[in-house]
C-alpha cells in the first residue's frame, strides 16, 4: 500500500454549470480524494461552486448531484461515499462536532444521509481537511489512514470480521502511541445489511440509510484519523473569545441543559408518553400505560462516567454499570430513539434488555431504529397471522420477547436464516417478499423505517416524515417548534396558533418549511441539534 499525495488520480469533471475555479474558501480545508480501485489518494482544493453549500450535508449533496450517474447500484463501485465536516466543525464554536456522511442509499435508492458526532469531525479538520471522498471499490479489505501530511490505504484482511469495538481496539494498538479517532463498520456493514451503520467510539453512529453497507461493499473497513495541528477558525481575538463564552453561557443557562446533561435523551420518555405521541407495537398503538420501568431518569445511579463530543459543554453520553457486582460489564446509555424503538415499539418493558440490544447493535454496526423497526414489523405480522411458519422457524415472535429480538439481530447481521436475510433488506423489501397484506404493516417512507413519534398523533412530524429528503425520519426535519414554541410565537411567525397545535393540520406546511431549511443549515454548519 502506498502513500499517494500528488498521484495521478483523475480530477472529477464538472458539467457546464461548474467552473472548477479556486477561491479563498479553501482556507476552510481541502478535499481528500480516494480511489479504492486504483489504490490512490490525492488532496484537492475545493471548487468555488461549493461555496454556497458551506460544508457537511450541503457540500455532499452538491457533490453527489454532479458526480453520481443515474441508475447506478448503491452497492457498486460507481457509488461515492462522502464524509464532510460542517463549516464550523473543529472550530472554537461550541457544540460543533458534527460530521455528515452521504452516498446513494442501498436501503431507499435515493440520497442516503447520516450524521455523526464524537471527535472524528474535529480531528479531520485538524488535518486541514474538510471532506473525504471515496470512490471505487477495493478487491480485498483495506482501511484508510489519514494524518496532516499524508493518506494511505492499509491491508485490513485481519480486521475483517471483527466487531466495532474490537476493530477500534486493534487499530489503536497498531497505531500506538499515536492518538487516533476511528470511523468503522462492523459485521453488519461487511455483510451489507441495508441499514448498516458507520460507527465511532462505542455509541456514536452514522446510523440511518445504510451507509455502512456502502462502506462494506467497497471493502473499506475503517477510516483512521490521526490528530493534526491545524487550527480551524480559532477564537484568536477578544471578540471571538467573547462570542464563544457568550454561546457557552447560553447553552449552560438553557432550562434543558442540566436535565439533558444528567439524563441524556432517554430522560424524556415520560414526557413523550404523557404528551401522547409515542409509537408502540409497530404504530398500532400510541403510548404505553406505564413508562416507569424504562424511564431513562432511573439510570442516573448506574452512571460511572459521562462523556460527549468535541467542544460540547453538555456531555450527554454516559457509561453504565447495571450490576455493581460486575463492574467490568460496562454498557453505554441508550439514546431516546433506541429506548422507544426496542421498548414500546416492540412491546418490551425491560430496560436492562433494551440496553443489551442497543449495545449489541452498536457492536455489530447496524442502525438501532431500522433494526427495531423490522423486528416490530415481524412481531406485528405474527400477531395478525400473516407471518409464514416457514419464516418463523423456532422463534417466538410475540411482543416483548427479548431473547427472540437478540436472536433476530444476529440472524439479520449474519444472514443465516430466510427471515434474517429478508429483514436485513428493510421493511419495504421484506413486505414485498412476504407478500399478501404484509405491506400494509410496513411503517416506512421512501423505504426508510419511521422513528419514535407516531405519525397519526403529531401532524407536523407526520408531514416531516413525508417530505424528509432521506425518508421517514424525525431528525432530518426536526420539527421541534411544533411542541416547543408558544402560541404567541406561532402567531407572530406563521399567522396562526394552529401551527403549534399537534393535532391540527393547518399551517404545518409553513412550520415544516422553516424546520427543513433550519436543519439543512445546521447540518451544513456542523452543529448538534440538541443544544
């Protein structure tokens, strides 16, 4: 394997809408172009056409629109996989750690999109890079190593087959004493599960739309980033330092700060249940009679370490020890979505089991939302007598059967049974293969499984599911204004208080338009949506 700075990787051609001229925008970082087929890498300047799209999700969409040919196979070598830092990612700005990942999705067939936190985005910026563009496919497993002055492809045959946690441990050993951050896939990506995730650390995931499968199809096991010395948009003047201080104070004095910092997203389950918007049992029900057994606030006493992303004062992640007699058995605290999706959506009320299932998905590298959704779909079909016995085999598919859920996750990832292989394609394709009335119970938009909120209970989110550019997902639109704004704010902005009435359909178009535009900007800048 070679270090390939200045190699003969052909430049991407632009159509007549682009000029490929270079402007000072390149002070925000260069592009690392990687051709896995030809085993070469090159650093490029960023075309001036990309300037209006800022970075992150914006740059990726701009690039893929110009370079992906219609009709290509998402799992073929012609697909391109992009990792792009937001405009502020890696800067002095607080809460600016986000890295956006895009490619053609093997799950939906449209633009695949996912977002990941941790430190990888900031460390990419420290190497004076804004984006990594992956093209082609390697004939055998490799990983990409990146530092401030070079990039090279390294053999990964001995890493192939390792889970997410094991491969990161191994790569840290290989590159010690150098400190590195790692993006990797697990067996889910290797086996091209259509909702495979790309992971960093133990619980930061670019989970949605199956971009881990794209990485697996390219035989790219991991991207290893060594920390560089480049300072991206530093707070190097008194006004900048004051701006950073002011923003941090705003975050820390927000009413939600101490709550979210202590309990994380899982602390909001009681509110969602009481508000009447939680999907349960594959969306056949709304909410559960008693949420107390899976209320994330109850996990506070099990926390042994809090953590978070680069430049974030919230630090909403946590490691847990559920059994004091077994301190070596540490788990990561699940987020809001996994608790609801493995819990009420699947009829499960055992928090320890939910934590185990969430951590298993992270270890194997599959999206928790889609994984739980295909399991809930199977359980729903079973209850309605629509699941063929030839597919059920030895499984008890009754609601809330945690052991069955764990078994199904393994079978989805390793593809050893017909039902596992079928569910690994997502609910849309699984419903088509099962046939009959199964499609009526497949909860998705554009092939992407829905997130936690029940679409019949909250109208703005329902519209958000429908218009989301990546399919049925809350975070891509994030219509939180619907329940966080006052009636007075809604009247001032939208002309009617009905915009924030979750049961009304009026004015939801204007509300969702504002949410969509706002969240595109957030994803291009590289900010977290929580603070």
